[in-house]
């Protein structure tokens, strides 16, 4: 889940029997936008530009959207 620290997700995935393939795909999808945003923030601080600012905003929009979607899916699944 984007927006959560890695260790509870890693521990929970193992504890709940998530397959390695699902874990790797999910980890890739959830970490890439966050890592892109961190690199973009560094680039923006080093040399502010419209492009770097746009990448920061877009990456954070993706992270926030993915977090909301994951939360809704978790909420829906917990209702059963």
C-alpha cells in the first residue's frame, strides 16, 4: 500500500501468505511513484524548474490516488 512504511507491509505480507509474485508486483507499483517524487523533489531543490515541479506534483498525485484506492479496496474487502 502506498503511503505506509515498508516494514508493516513486508511483515503483514509474509504473515498473511501473500505470494511472492503478488508481493513483488505490488511493491513495484507502490514504490515507483514515491521514489520518482523523491528524486523530483531533489531535482527541484537543486535547480527549480517548471518540469521538476510538474513531476513532483504528478508523482504525489499518483501516490495519493493509489493510497485512497488501496484504502477503499481494503475497506470493501473487510466488509466481506
